[in-house]
């Protein structure tokens, strides 16, 4: 029987939903678009997304646009994403970005649990303030935590606390005045040595980018002035990494073009 990845179970409480699963690449890859119809996260909101990818399956999750975190009005908002990826499975987490409004009080966590033979490719792009409206991030707080576990070992952990008055926003060791930053991570049972060289040929159109190799991960960073530039840079890296780790050509989701 031919292989097929399907959305076996979908359940939601509240407005956060997963749209009808799509198979733009054929039956092997199941693409799901995660939608938050209110369009933004307000103070006091708490969003949770729980993802399980079964053995041998290939799931790709993306979003229709950038998530917006509104002014908090004294109440913290939070988002927690928990993913479990079984042996032989692939998870791609490819959101379109996050915009943190001035005055937001927000906490975002991502935890990915990988079985020994699982593959993960994901990124996260954050914009502090609304650059299109010339609104800087001068008040509020953005907290972010990313943990990736393989087997029983924590192999990647990153935590950030950025406040509107933090020296890190202007420091060369921090954001150096850039409102947009992001991280791209790829993890697989085996990472080809030549993949690092292939990824280092790419440079963002605006801002700075860098790629490094860790024992179990390929990691890229972006720092600059535009979500669009960060997204294009990470998409170029994804186009190089995906075939090397999954044997599949990178087919951009149609939602990115809308």
C-alpha cells in the first residue's frame, strides 16, 4: 500500500484552529495551516498548540501571516507549542513571523521532542515594534524559550528576555538596534558535512545572517530590519536543507504568496 500522511485527529477549544489538511506535494506530506481568526493575541490570552507526528509521517505546519501580540494593558499573554515527533517522522514548523507591539507583555515557548530517528526543520522570526508604522519597542517585555529534546537528552535550549528599556536592544552583542531577529534550526539523525558550506552561500537582502554547525543541529541566525528579509533568508536555507535531510524538493506553501 502506498504511504500517506493524514491528519488523524484534530481538536480545538477556542478560536485557534487547524484548517483542512492539504497535500500539495502528493500523499506523503500533510500540510496544515494554523489559523488564529482574531488576528492577534491580547493581554491575558493563553494559546496552546499540541502536535504529534506519528512514525514515518511527514507534517508541515505554517501560518497565513505574522502573529501579532497587542499591548498588554497589565496582563501577560502567552503561547505554548509542544511537538512530539516519532521515529522516521519529519516535522516542519514554518510560521510567517511574530510582531510584538509596543507595550506587549508576552511569553512564547516551543518544545520539540524528537525520537532518535526523527527530523525537525523549523524557524522563528520576531519583530519588536511595528516597523511599518514607525513604532519602536520602548515598553513591555518579550520572553522566549525554545527547547529541543532528542531521546531523553536536551540538545538545544535557548531563552531570551527582551524589555523595551533593555541595553541588549542597542548593544552590538544583542540586536544592535535591529528590530527583527530570528533563528533557523534543522535537526536530523545525520547531517551531511557539505550542508554547512551550501547554506553559507546565502545572505539576507537586508540585515545580517550567519550559519553554524553543532553536533546535532544546523543553526542559522538573522538580525536586521525586515520580517520579509528574514523570511526570504530562512526560506532559501530551507530550500537547501530540506532535500538534504528529507530527500524532498522544497515546495513553498501557496499561503506564503497570498
